[in-house]
């Protein structure tokens, strides 16, 4: 069953658990799956029930690391090739939003305000969101995360500074969708891949929730593209064509594929069931989440897929990921990533650990 992309998210849409929080990677494909069976429907647990005191402390240490790592201009990634990258800045901002703070309000209100200002200052005249030095670094990834961040802030605050630039950024996404229905590295209608497409679809979902117009035809074309990318085993290919490893099912992009469908308003569907089964079967095999450069990417999307699925999917998934992330935190409060930067890894980990706070409109069920 396919539903429309959701309506405007309620302002201040945190549950009580959010107030509690304020006070305190590519893998090998699996074998072909059997025909999907019905997924279990169970009563939800309390949203904060699975966040242990140890995990809560880990979250607070991670957020404090981000506060200390923020540059004076509001950006993140200093000392790496991602210095000032809008995606890293947006993800760090999302991690703070997930704690219940908003720009100017809450424990992380001031660093959030600086992050929003930085992203707004890097909305170009064409609508592409990118720092000048990163315009040739696959900018649609950064654009997707930055647009998502602005849409979340706008949906939570109705900040007048954001609306016009957010509309321009959304227009850039709509106008660069290719004939297959997806997106790739640059804002042009050429190739498409699942990874870039999920970034844009989540941004569109968040923008639509915040009251920005998104054509139904754009969403429908994206859903059709993602459906065509699913393999018989339930996982997702990287692209529709090209051959080689890009056609196989790999866990991080398969998680992203499931999230695209959820973000497009597809909630109950055999393809989602097959995708969830693939993730459950593959996730804890040796090296599934541990390829350099894709560990946190995979965690970020797989946790979202299980959060949207809810029930037993979430209860089985989150405790293992929670404990694994907590065990990997460094003494300085950050997480390490081999190819991007500590701010990126820390933001991703904090977002995953705080999903059940239910503060971010994009993740509210």
C-alpha cells in the first residue's frame, strides 16, 4: 500500500523522552530469499525504553565533542578534507536537533544557530547548497543532507530566514531528477544511483512535511526507480545498469533503498518486507558493516529502516547497534571514521542512538 508523502509535521513534535534526553559501508550480498511472509505486528515499547544510562551518557559525550569541534563560522570538519562541508555540518546539526534542542533554544541552541547560519550562507544562487571548495566533491550528497537539515529546522521552528532558500534547494532537487527517477553526484539529469537518491528523497520528504510543495510525479518516479533497483534476494543494487559489483546486493545501500520507500510514503509493501528480511539476515555477518568508509553510513540507514518498521524489528536491532556504538566511542567522546572525519562519525552515531527520542519530524512515525 502506498501513501502520499506526509503532511506538515507538528511543531515541537518531541515525545516526553525528548525532554529526558535534554536533561542528561559496503558489505557482501546474501543468497536469494524465500517469498516474503507477513512481518509480525507487535505493541510498541516506550520510545525511550531501550536507551540505557550508559547509552545516554555516550550520547551526551558525543554531543559535547561536537560542540567543542565546531568552527567559529558554525561549520564542522576542521582539519580534514571535509572542513566546512555542508553535509558534515548538517549531520552534526541533526544530531543536536535529535536531542530536543532547536536553534537558540535548549542546551545546544547556540551551536545549532551557528550551524543553520552556515548552511544558509552556502545556498548558492542556483539553489545548490555547497561550500565553494566542495563544489566538485559530488555536491548532491551534501545538498541532500543540507536540505534535509534546513527542512527539519524549518518544520520545528517556522524560521522565516529559511523558507525561500529551502524552496530554492528543493527546486534544485526536483529539476535534477533524471529520466530513471533518481539522482547522482551532480545537479544534472544524467545517471542515478540509490545512495544519492535516498539523500534527495529524504530531503523532499522533510520539505513536504514542513509545508514546501513537492510534485507527486517526482515522488512517484523515485519510487519506481527504487523498486526497479531491488534484487531477488531483497537487497538493492547501486545502479540499474553498469554491471559488476554495482548490481549486487550490499547492506548499506540496501538499507538506504528501504528508507527511500519509507520516505516516499510506502509503508506496507512486499518489497519493504523483502528488504527488511535481507537486512536482518546480513547485518551481523562478519564484515557486513565494517568496510572502511561505509560503517556509519550503513548504521545510519539501517537503523532508520528498523525504526520505521518498528515492533520486533526495532527491538531486535537497536540493542545490538546501541551496544556496539557505545563500545566504539573514543575516550575523547567522538567516534572514528577512516575516510571522512570524526565529526561525521560522531554525528551519525548520535543520530542512531537518539532515534527513539522521536524529536526529528522526519523520523516521527
